């Protein structure tokens, strides 16, 4: 196990955190079917892998524990948090677009096209 480099440990922590956060997200709010479960799991893992480092830094700085934890723990924590919050953040964005003028612009465009036929 000591043969692994620091980079390999960070990638392993990032992947583990992303999978754990996504699994917790599925267990916390059960999906309606297999397709939704697969989509939510995939979104969670991808967001955990992409935003894990940034989320870990933000959480550590907010809790003021940057010096108390190592980079592997920081990556694990950040990936799990990003993965756990990914589906809720996407839901928030979708609702914001639906209630905002941007969503109504798209709706009007489709209605105008239907009227032109």
C-alpha cells in the first residue's frame, strides 16, 4: 500500500468521496425509478470528481481546519460534500430558470413557433 504516490491517494480519495456522497444522496432521498437513480448517481459522482478539491478547500476554510487535516482527508471530504449536494444544486438551478424570465423566454419561443405553424 505504501507504493502508491500522493497523487494516486488523492485520486482514490476523490473517487471514494464522490461515490460515498452520491450513495448517501440516493439513500437520503429515494429516486422514483432505476433511470432516475442512475442519473442521480452519475451526476453526483461527476460533480464530486470535478468540484471535490474546491469544495474541500471551502469547507475546511469555513470550519478553520485547513492545518488540522491533510490533503487526502480534504479531498475525501470535499468530494463527498460536492457529490451529496450536486442533485439539490441542479434542482435549485432548474427551479430558478423556471421561475425567472429566462425560463419564460424559452416557453414563449416554443409557443410562438407553435402558433406560426
